[in-house]
């Protein structure tokens, strides 16, 4: 009887370990998505400012990887709900993943939209102020996404407050760039494209804030 109990206990421990290995795999996919968004945004901004078409094309081609990771993460989470009855911290984690991975997928779509404009080599048609504002928006966006990634890793509930403050700065840069484009110093077709780029950066800031709000929930600081 004692041997059978020991075997049952050992089997239970192994099942629990396997369960946590699956959760770690899901977490690893989320971390990878965070990295791809942050790295992609930095590369897309550099491509926009340098006119590097090859980098822009590589970013656009990577979108399939993002979509694959997003779908796989969602599938794995749904499998855990079907196989287990997660509670407490595990439940918060799985729900947070379901809420965050769509934000990450949409954010990389925005990075891809920036890369498409970079591939058109618009750099030489931009005013120095426009290029400067794009650089500032890119730097701020990358910093926001690095903070969001760190918040996920550290389960930092306070990151949301910091990112909301930085998002106000992003909104101000967006207004400044829109005003510069409306001043008429840029060809109309180029100005229209860059107005979209400005909007993409602004939306990336919004998504970083949205993600940090989900992390706040994960950290147990509210829904």
C-alpha cells in the first residue's frame, strides 16, 4: 500500500511539473512577442530614417512569425482551460495572456505598417524637423515597449502609471508632427503617408499602456 501511495504521489508531482513546464512555455512565447515588437519598432524607425529598404522588407516578412506565435499562445492557453481548472495566480496568468497577445500582434502590425513606408524611401523628402520628430517618437516608443516587457517579466503593477505619463509625451509628439506636416513644407502625398506613420507611433504608445494595464491585473492590483 505504501509503495502504491508513493507511486501515486510521484505521478502527481510529475503532472504538476509538466503543467508548470507548459505555463513556462506560454510565458516564453509572450516574452518573445514582447521582444519582437520592441526590436521591430527600433529597426523600423532606423529604416525610416536611413531609407534602408532591406531592413524594412525583413520586418514585413517577419509578420508571419508574429502571427504564428500569437495563434500558438492562444491555442495553448485554451488547452490549459480545457485540461485543467486553473485558479488564483495561474488563472490570472492565463487570462492575462489571452488579453495581451492580441495587443502584441496588433502592435507588430503597426510596426509592419511603418516598415512599409520606410521601404518607399521617403527620407529625402522629409523636412529636418519631421525627421527629428520621427526619431523622437521612435526612441520614446522603443523605451515604452522595453518598459512594458520589463513589467511583464517583473509583474510590475506600477509600470502602468509610468507608461501613461510617457504616453502623454507621445501624444504631444504626435501633435507636433501633425502640425509640421500640415504646414505645407512637404509634398502632399508624402505628408499623407507620414501622417499615417505618426498615427502608427501614437497607437503603439496606446498599446503599450493597454498591455501595462493587463499586467497590473496579473500582479493582483486590480481588474
